[in-house]
C-alpha cells in the first residue's frame, strides 16, 4: 500500500517537473518572439511613412525611402514566377495525374526536387553567378537574379501543387471519365479549378520564400539601389537592402529597421493569407 | 490529340525541372574543376591556414565553425522544439495550442536577414558587454536556434500526431501518468519522425548564410570558447565570392560543392527515415 | 472556386502588362557598369549621376565588392570599367588604368578612445596580438578589438605592405569588407581599432559618426597631408578597362579625369590629380 502511494507521489513529481520545464520552454520562445517583434516595431515604426515607401533611397539609404527597392523586388519576383510557375505546375500535374506514384520516372523527378529543396541558398547564388551572370552573359541583372530565384522556388511550388491535386477526391476523376470527358478537359475544367485555392496558397508561399531571399541574390541581381530601367539592370532586393544598410552604412540602422518591418509585415501578411487558403500547405514549406 | 500534346508539354516541364538539379551540380563541378586539378584534396586539410592570396587553402577552421554553430544550435533547439511540440499536442488547452502553433509558423516566416539584423543590433551589443568583441560563436548559435526551432517543432508535432490513438489509450489504461505516457510510449513511437526533422534542421543550420555572416565576426579560426568569433563555410562564400579569382574562386566553388553534398546527404537520410516511417 | 480562378487570371494579366512595359526599356538605354573598390564607389556614384544628367539616355550602374572584384569583373567583361584603389602591379599590365584621385589609409578609433597617436611598431604589435590591452599604449584598461579587412581588399594590401606584415600574422577579432562596414564596426565598439580610407573616414566623421582618425608615427592622417605627399600610407584611385576605352566608356573616363568633377572629389575628401 505504502509502496504504491510512494510510486504515485514520485511519478506525480516527475509529471509536475516535466510540465514546468515544458511551460518554461514555451514561455521562453514566446518572450523571444515578442522581443524580436517589439524591437522591430519600436525601431522601425517612426521611420515608416508613405514617402518612405515610394521614394528612392538617397545618401546610401540613410535618407529617402525604399521605392526603387520595392520595384526591383517586385520585378525579381515576377521574373521568378513567370519562369517557375509553368515549369512547376506542369511537373506537378504530371506527377499527380499522369504517372503512378511508384514509377521510376516519378521517383527520379521527385528525388531531384527534394534534393533541390535542401540546397543552401548561397549555393544557388554560386550557380546563378556562374551560369546566368557569366555563362549566359546576363551580368548582374534582375533577369539573372529572378532566374536564380526561379530555380529555388521550383521544389516548393511543385510539392504544394502536387499535394493540392492529390488531395482532390478520386470521385472527381471517375465521374468525369464516366461523363466521357477527355483527360485534358477533366484537368482544365475540373481538377485545376478545384485545386485553385491550394495552387494559390503554394504560389503565396513561394512568393514569401522569394521575398526573404538574400544570399542567392548577392552575386546575381547585384546591389544597385536605383530604380531599374529594364530587366537587364541590376536591382537591389528588399532583403539585400536590409543587409547592406545594417552591415555597410553607418547611421543606416533606422532605415534598415523600417525596411525590416516592411518586409516582416509583408511576409506575415502573405503567410497568414496562405494559411487561410490552404492550411496544411504552410507546414509543407517549413517541414 | 490535345491529350497527347498535353502529355508531351507536361513531360517536358517535368524533365526540365528534374534537370535543374543536375545543371547546378554540373556547374559547381565545372567551376571547381581547375582548382581541384591545381590543389590536391589533402591541402584543404593540411595547409597552414586560410589565406587564399598567399595560396593557403585550409578549410578546416571554417568546417569546425560550421559544425560548432550547427551543433550548438541543435543542442538548444532540440529540447525547445520538442517541448514546444509536446505543449501543443498534450499540455495546452486547444485555443492556446492553436495560437502557439501559429506563432511558431510565423516565426518560420521571418527572413534570415531580419534575424541577422536583430542579432546585430540587439544580441551582439549584449554579448559585447559580457565578453568583447560580441560578434561570436555564441551569437551565431542563438540566431540559428531561432531559425531552426520551427522546423523541429513542426516535424515533431506531425510525428506525434501520426502515432496511432490506440497507443495512447492503451498506455493511459495501464495507469501511466501523463509524463509516463509521453516518455514511455509517445516519444519512442514518434522517434523516427522527430529524428528526420532534426536532420532536416541540421541541414538548414549548415547552409544558413546571411544571418550567421552578420553576427559571427567572420574570423577564420578554430573557436576555443563561445565568445570567439568564427566563420562558417557558407558565410565564407558570401564574403569572398565577390572578388575571388582563379584558384580562390575555384576553392569557393569546392566549398559550395561540399556544402551541397553535406546537405544532400542529410536530406537523403531524412527522406529514408520518413519513408520508412510511413511504410 | 470561381473567384480564385478570376484572381489567377488577373495575376496573369498583370504579369503580361509588366513585361510589356519592360521590353522597350531593354533596348533603349545605353549602359555602363562599374564594379570594384568600396573606397571609390561612392565617388564614382556621384560622377555617374552628373554624367547621366549631362548625357540623356545613358545609365551608369556602380557596384562595390573590392578592388579585386573590379579587376575580376573587368576581365570577365561583366563590368565595363573596374575601380581599383591602389597602384597597378607589374602582372596586371593587360589592364588599362586611369588615375582619378589620391587617397590615404588611416587608423581609426572610436571617438571616446583617449588614444590619439600610435607608432608604426605599436600598430604592428596590436595587429599581431602582442599588445592586447589599450593600457599598453596609453589608453584605458580594456581589451583591444582588432578589426581587419577581408582578403582581396586593396586597403588591406596597402596596410600590410606598409607595416611589412603578412595577413596570416594578423590576429583579428572581426573581419570586415567595405570601408563603411569598418567605420560602422568601430563606431559601435569603443575598444576597437581599424583602418579605412581617409576620405571615407572624414566623410563619415562629417556625418557625426563617432570615429576619429589618429596620427601615425606623428603624421596627421588628413586630406592635406595626402595632398602634399607627407602621409606615408597613400595610394592612387584608378579606373581600369580591359581594352583601350572607346565610346561611352572613353567618355566616362575622360569626364572622370576632367575639371568638371573636382568639386565632387573634394566633397568626398579625396585629392584630385592635377591634369597631366
């Protein structure tokens, strides 16, 4: 009798101890998150205004705003998506609808994309510099930066789109077949529209990833902070702007902080929107 | 007719996507080839130091820097991450669990350059007061911890959810306490998934560039304490790539190749683990 | 379902419009790309702005990364003109160099550091790790944080050559790239020592960045001493090209060496070279 009570007591202590540790860990994570966010907001909010968002940077970024940087970022994004989306979605459709899961071809493609997903962004930067900037002669330009980003985005766009298509119930395909629809008609009239929310969510996640990227752009799209005149001009992405201001510009902390706040706000917005569209996909990006 | 056309378009798209990986490998090899012919492999480990302009190419100090920083970050992030996952699955009331989970997911959305910036203006000065110069291995470890914490938490969470309900019910029926159930049944059952997540996080830590570059001081040396500055392989590429020429440039591509192989190895391990898990 | 389909359609339309706007831009502008020394980049950036305002439809992009990058990019034809902040070496005769200004390299400390002068030997001892505390050179009792430049920077080469050191003999605590990063690092750390372009340092001090240039072996590190040649650590700032400059490249180099930019050179605390 006494023995049992003793054991319960001991396991009760252990339970309590484990629970305390876990609560402390969670509290710690929350505190750090709030610390970072409040630092960013406190340091940046005073600097943000409408003018900051539309003006070009002056005096190495100490004065002026981030207008031209935002334009460059947008152009980088456009190039990346225009190249990556068709490739990614055709790949995903093929993998999800046309080849069996166990086919050699499917496994090879999937494996290659999986490896691509793990490649560090600085390695993409090396590749982009060697291939797009020098071998193809695009130099430091938005085009070569965007193409490098496209390679980076491919795995996440494929895997989200494939998951979205796979999640559609088979009854869709069967009933379409029973109605005598051709496979392409089934795809365009039924499956793609039905999977549109997840496709859009994957797109948003890709955008988020591209916006956050710095290392891959360092040696491909370059550093020039002016308004780009064409896709062959160098353009500085927002993340790179934060890097440059905080590392290389004395007195650049305040605008760096404001730029960081803009970037984080954009990304949080995009991520929350993507979560709303298709919940499970957000995890796919992280895991 | 359109069906066949479509099939071809799809196939071409998929083949192109698959080829990009090969293209990257090919170009990394192509660029490192001249250097690899000039410099024997052993020199990367036996040269006196890393001074490319004096033709000394010892990669070991940066390899050690990379490993110290990644291992340190893992040591911190694994307990924090698993505790977070346990909190979400077993300890928190439902609405709080969801809130905390969203918070972790948002943490994952903060770009590395922002973590680096925060480290630079907040952490580095703090550490500097403790023990100059501030930019150090410790700062790198702390920033990396924040960056890989979401990966570990969310993979552990998924692995815990994937454990069949009967396990838990059976354990509870045996009269085990909550912690007893978790430690004795749930964690062992979810082990493969959790380990796969940790391997994935390790890959991310090894490849991280900008945040680490901003806070570690970038001195090429074997760290003897947490307060010593270090340089990681990835940071080295970002720092020196801009002006590297000839063999130096080649060696940077070699280190890029090395990074890529390391990460491929890790993600291969994670993939086999989670495949086994699902099978 | 329908609304997201429609939004996808709108995204596609926007993308197309974006491209349509950009395509003409690709063909129109005449462009020059300059890369290289972070010492020269701010100056040439000012040149570029004036040059663009004088020549309609011309665009001049300036990027930093160090003198070696300037040479590298010029040889690889990624850049039209490279910026190199030191005299050319014998084995670089394949490149054509054009000096646009003179500059010096000075030792900088935080403004609250009481030390005002160091001898050549003291600097060597600090950088080689023999002196690790400011007390040994007449400062406060605090550990010295040694800031060194990354390899491939000509400021580093000049520094090493003058002090007769090898980079492998230096025991740094922080490695920096650009001049500005050096200035920023010193401004944020009272016990740090570093060396940067005198022009960049004086320009930053003009912006109230808390740093100061100190005398070296009794020579005041100032623009005036660089001008009269009495400061020992000085260097030419060069523009380089891979072949004999022609067309726009030639126009820009001629412009950079003309009287038209002397005010810009002086505003950045460099010394214009007299026309020769």
